[in-house]
């Protein structure tokens, strides 16, 4: 099998520089696959495979639907398999454009070419000059000028967070204590470097994805903090809805499981990226499932529920984590506490402003 390193990041020049360094480190036995997405809007992407000696493959991929992931899906794996079949190549590096889905590519490789290819590492490249503003802001990927599908409405914070959380290592463009601490807090298991030296052939990849609805570990001290909060009472839907903007102010990443009083049957996920919030349906609570169907629910949630099962409402609870810079921990916890339904408040007359957004929703 040939080891594959997936390289990602939204800063095109920096990612290209790191890709070049990795190719040089691989010697004559390495192959670098790159994508020129400058013509994406017109429906074409150019895929180039090269070694230190020069280009070995070039293909124009034409699409009816201009999408970076579409251009790579179903075309990358056959190329990598053909490279693996040539005895003189020992490593493949794939530079994934900024809007690409590295986690999906890794899953495709594992599914379709497990006998020929193995993911050695997923590496993300981080611009330390802009990452703090990007992770705590509200700009969209379209506003950044990154080639992507016309309907791609993701925030730039979400793009970077997804890249960080799926990565095994991060290469920073320079020193910066706050930027480094924030990147590490978003994904504590990341191996962080300021150069890509030593990141090839070290089998870094952890194939287990982060479970939807899980939270980050608490982090105290220093400019970057992760606040963990939980409640065994449901949220008041209107108070929570009205407080959304205040809850994410100054945060880079929020995640967890939400119980809303008017959504008694639905276990909800919370994902916030900078000031952008997504709340979706994860599925039913364990309390509403027969025991033989519990295996369909994530193992982390099962383990947490076993420890904190409530005799009255089972596993229903909210637990959230927020990571940010200079967070007012006390104020954030007080705001969350204030959104919880009080014991003397009835549920039935409540208006649910979340209902229109959750209808037909399913968190992936």
C-alpha cells in the first residue's frame, strides 16, 4: 500500500509552499497531486500530478455542477491507485483546495481503496496572521474569494474549524502564542508545527471522527479558554433564541447537545463557528428508544447517559462547550442559566421559534 497525506488550508500560497516542501522531502519516490480551481465557476478544474522531476499526469475535469468536492470525488482515488501500482512511488501527497472536504476524501479512500491506499496523515495549514479574526468573525467563504460552489453559504470560521477538527497535524505560517493556543484548543489532539519537517511517513492519522453532539474538554488559564456548561432542565425556546447572538459573541467554536422544552422528542446538536450557529436534529433520545436500538446512538452519548441517567427524563439534558479568547466565563454561564426553563413555567403555551428551522433537519 502507498501512504497518502492529505493537505488542506484556505491560504493558497502557504498551502502550496508546504506542499512543495513535503514533495521535496519525499525525494524522487513522492508524487504531489494538486488542483487548479481558478476555472471552477466555468465548470472546469485542472488536476496535476507531479514528482520532483516534473509533471506525470494532467487532466481537465469538467462538471455540470461547479463544486470542488465534486471535482475530486470519484476521480482522485483511481489516480492514486494507479500511482500506487507503479513500483517507484512510495508516497502520495494531495493538496486539497480550501473549499474541499478533506474528511470526506479520507472516508472515500478508506472505503474504495483500502487494499491499495492508506491515509498517513491529514495536515492543515494555518495562517497565523488571520486565523484569530477568521475563527471569531462572521465572514463567509464567498466573501473571502475562495473558489467554491455558488450556493456554498458556509462561514469561513466553519471551513477552518472543520479542517482543524479533521486534521492530525497543523503547520502554522509563523509564531503567535494566541493563534497557536486557539488552534490547539479547537483540536487538542493536533500535532502543531511551524514547518512540515518530519510529518511524512509517521502514521499520524486517527480515523475516528468527532461524534456529533459531543463537547470539548474544559480549558482554563491563558487568553484562550473553553467553558463547559450543562443542565438537566430544558431550554426555554424563546429565551434561548433571543440570546443566541450574545452566547456566541467572542467565541470561535461552540458544540454540544441541546434539549429544548418544545422539542421534547428531538436530541439537538449545537455547532457554532464564530458568530454563525447551526442547530440540527441528531435523532431521538435514548429514553425514547428500546434498548436494542441504543447501538445506533453515538458511544460517547451512551457512556455519558449511563453516568448521568435521570430517573424522570432519562438522558435528556443539555451540555455545551464554548472556546474563545478572553471569554467572560461567569457572564456566559449566567446567560445560559437564564435561558433554562424554570420549574414553575409550563411548556404547552410556549412558542417555538426554532421549529421552522428544524423541520426535516438531520445533523450529519
